[in-house]
C-alpha cells in the first residue's frame, strides 16, 4: 500500500490543497457524478466514505483468511483471530488505552445499550458481587444527559430509568444552542450516578465543554459515558485524558465499514459490569444451571463477531493516523469557519446553534425560512450535493429550536473549500427556486 | 425541464403555498399519518353524503414538506371537483383510485398519472422519479385509505 501522503510532516498544520487532493484520490466514490455533477459529499456525519485501503482490507479478509475467530485450531482460524485481535490493538493504540479495554459491538447504538443494560442487570443484583452492586441504580438515583443527545444516547437511559426507578434528568441548552453550564452545576449532584453526554453534537457540531462537566460528575462520584461518534473522526480522542469511564463510537463514521462499533471502558469498570448479551464465546464453564463468564472484552462479545468490519476499521484508523488526527482537526477547523462564514452571507438562512460559544467541527444544520428541509435538500441533490435532511435522530433538540427538521452539511477529511463554496451557493439558490424573494415569508 | 422542475411543477408550488381543503371539525373521524424521516404530518377526514355511501369531500390539516402538503391539497381538490361535477366516489372507487396513484408513484417514472382521472393531481407524476419523496406524496392518500379500510 502506498503512503497516504508522500512526505507526512509531523506538524499540526492544515493539509495543503495538494495533500487534500492526494487524500481524495484514495476515496474511489469521490470520482463519481450525481445528476451530471461531480459528487459533493457533505453527509459525512451520517456515514463517512471509505478509502481504498478499507475496501481492500475487508475484501482481502474474505479472499484469504475468512474463518470464525476464537473458536478453532486450524490455520485459518488462527489467522482470522490474529487479524481480529490486531484490529483491537490498533483501536486501543488509537485511543491510547489497553486492548482489554476495547469491546467491539455492532455500532455505537449497541455500545450505549450495552452499558445501560449492564447497569440495569447490576441493579437487579446480578453480576460480580460487590463490584457490580456498586453500580446498582434505584429510586432516588439520577441519570443525567443533555438536551442535545442523539436518540441513541437518550432512549437507553430513559429505559434504564424506567426499569430501575431512577430519575432521568437533562442539562438544557440555551437559545443560542450552547449547554446551560450553570444549570449543569445544580443538576449534577450527589444523586447523579451516570452522566451520559455527547462529545460533539451531531446537529450543532459544537464540542461539549467536558473540562467543566466531567469534574462535576467526578465530584458527584458519577460514571461518565461519552458518545464520541462525532468526535472520533474529527478530533484526537483520548478517553483517559478526558477522564471518562466509557467512550463509544461507530466505525462507519470513522471511514470504516458499517456493522462495527467500539466501546472503550475503564478496565476496572468493565471487569465489574455484568454482561449484556449471553451465549457462546463469552464463558469459561457452563452447566445446565449456570455459567461463568470470561473477563473483558470477551464477556461482552458473545456470538460470532463482525470480523471483516473490525479489520476494515483498523485499516481506516491506520489511514487517518498516517494523515494524523491533529492535522485533520486543523484542516476541518478551517473548513468549519469557512462554512459558517459562507452561510452567514445567505439571507433568510439560520444555522442551528451558531451563537453558542463552544468550538465546533465542520458541520452546520440550517433552516431555510419558508422552505421545508426536505425541499431544500432536493435542490442541493439536483447539483450533486449530498446533505442530510430530517431531525438527525435528535427530535428534542429540534423541538427546542422550534423546528421539526433541518438540512445538515457535514465535512470530512476529503472535503475541499471549493465544495463548501459550491454548497453555500446552492443554499443561496433555494429560496429563489421556490419563488421567495429576500425577506419574504412564504 | 430539469428533474427538479418536473418535481416542483408550478401547480405543486401553488398548492403548497395556498393549500385547499384545510380545516377539520370537532368530532371528525380522522387518520393521522407521519413520515418520521422528515416530520411530515397529515390528519385527514372524509366527508360523506347523506346516505353515507359516497365520499363527497376531504378535509385535512398538517405540516411538512411542499410535496406532502401539495399532495393533500390536490387530493382534496380532486374530491371537490368531482363532487361539483355531480359525481362522487364509492369507497371501492376511491380505493381503486388510491391504488392507481400508488402504482404510478412507485413506478420510478414509467407510469404517468392520467390527467383525465387525476386532474391537477397528475402534476405529482414527477415525484415518482424521486424514490425518497414518494412517501411524502403518499401521506394524505394513505390517510384516506386508512379511513376507508376502517369502514370496510
Ligand atoms: C452523536 C451520535 N451518537 C450516536 C450515533 C449512533 O450511531 P450508530 O447509528 O452508528 O449506532 C450517531 C450516528 O451517527 C451520532 O451522530
């Protein structure tokens, strides 16, 4: 495999135009056309496009090494197991944690459900004795989320609260879209047992001020669960430095295949939590009455896992590591500023959460006055621009902003300034297409 | 005409801006349909003649994209125009019409809506090339179908 960038410098400078071009060459899909226009893919937050190395790693596995892992003694089984465990090492190194702190799941959604269910199971007295009992929730205990969570980091907690009698509370957002940190300081209290928050909002792109929230949770003795779906692809992610107990993301957001999610959990925590799904590959001894479980991560990975997907994710991680996450973050910072500056010149367009003081990734969700998001997105699709329309699995946040849907533009490491300029131009054409002049209400 | 202009014909834009048939009454038997992808919502009621055997009108309320709102408005206009012409639908006729509408919209541009049958609503033919939008256009029609099935 050729290097991604010929002379990868060790700076944190944004990628040059030439370097972005070299990166783009590695994503085969970017050369296709949509509706007679070059594809402008601005839906990376929904799922990222895949570089050639990911496509090849997955297919090479099926061509050369396919076998079940952890379940056989033949040569292929050994090779497949080694590749799968190598993938775990790659993910662990990427996050700066130990390999047995990495659990592979189907996606971030399953990872969050795993944690919520494991806590629920501990709450009915199952699990490894005193260590698990420490996590038991009941009436009087509180779980805290924020008003800007993706449904995947909200509904599992609603259900956990319902099962255990604990109370679910949320940190509200200000009108400008930022989290109300004063409210957070009173909501997070000694009753708080879990703080489950997103690292980067998939609607506003804002980076959550963890430096404020995590210490509050620590002081309260609460577990901190971080939804890193929208940060892992765009910022260096170091769960230990962030001092969180759990961090989850989906491989498909990080240029890897769908069907694979990552759960990082602090070793002591994972060893104490009861399993979520039960079956083969997770046990030591089974009798007709009961079973004993392997330590983490195996205890959380029953069944035949998503092997090729894990191998594909490892290839994606090596790819972004070659470019360097620091440089990706710097490049996308410039892109994000340009996107917001461009959108601010378009009349009658509102960017959700634009007024919040937090730094943000290159993502903006907009509302075009008088035009439903679905119609607005159609105008972009006509010129080959892929953007997401809808509530982006964040209905409460959209309700908070007084809208049901928005149009989201989200960049990746292959996005160019010219693409964002085209998108802004296309956004400016939406109201005129629907016959609305400047300032006119529909 | 570009694909976009085929989708958003002037008739559709007019109906979405100035929808017809809006306004439900207390006590109406309604069907509420949602498109969870984009939050389109339609609540629709059928108006029956004195014998209760023929549909003479359609009333609705809703919010959402221009295609979903225009489609509800066009359906209500179609019902009104046939009633004004002295003709109204039996449940079977209306059900057949909904089936024909659905078949055309799902045809990926191969079956146009017949202008004789559908009047101005035939402008919705363009939607059938936009697979992601078929659901928007179907919403009001599915609500009507739901009410007819409840009666059957
Ligand atoms: C912030 C956030 N959390 C959770 C998820 C759920 O991810 P998945 O659907 O891959 O499980 C997403 C999806 O993109 C997301 O953006």
